[in-house]
């Protein structure tokens, strides 16, 4: 079997890109709590509908993918994404759906989307808010001012 050098180069670049630029999100709350305790960081839960909720999509593009937020979150937060897609092509595995539903029963009983919930490592709710047409700096300030 021979590997085309262009294909190999493409795969290497792709792997490097994911490692360098990928947001450090987890999809498991228990793991997030453990990491929060170990690293002394707040937990940020994001309830979203990634394929149907326009404000959720705006948050993803404008805030979560911004360099300012990525830098801040690496230092200060454990990020948990709780997605509720509607399109058949985007459906989650059954265990992930069950996990996300349990989290919604506990932290998003009104079913708001998007909903950002800030917790401490003891799983105590410190703040709760939704979409605002803010800059990444304003979201960061909201998290810092109200929860530190």
C-alpha cells in the first residue's frame, strides 16, 4: 500500500488544526465536575439547539469560536456543550441524548435555548443567562463579574 504524499500532508495538517484550534468542550457533566475540582475552574453549561436555534448558532460563531473566548475559557472554565439538534442527520447517540435530557431536567427546567449556566465545582448555580447581542469581551465580563 502506498500513501500519496499530498494525502499524508493533508491528514497531518488536519490533525494539527484540530489540536491547535479546537475548542476544549466536554459532553459529559461528571467529567466536567472532576476537572473543575482538579483545576479550580468554573463550569459553563451551554444548552443549545445547534441546527435550529438561530441565537445558539450566533453564539457559537460570534462568541464560542472567538479567540478572546477560547483564551479565557482555557484558563477559567470547564465547558460543557448540551446539544438538542432536531434534524435527523444531526441526531446524537442515545446515551448522549439521555445525558443531555437529564442535565436539562436538573438545570434547564423551562427549556430555554440558548441557556448558559455557570456552576462552581460543588455543582451550585452561580449564574444563568441566555443570548445577548454582546461581544466576546462582554460575555467574559458577565461570567467574571458575577461569579468570581
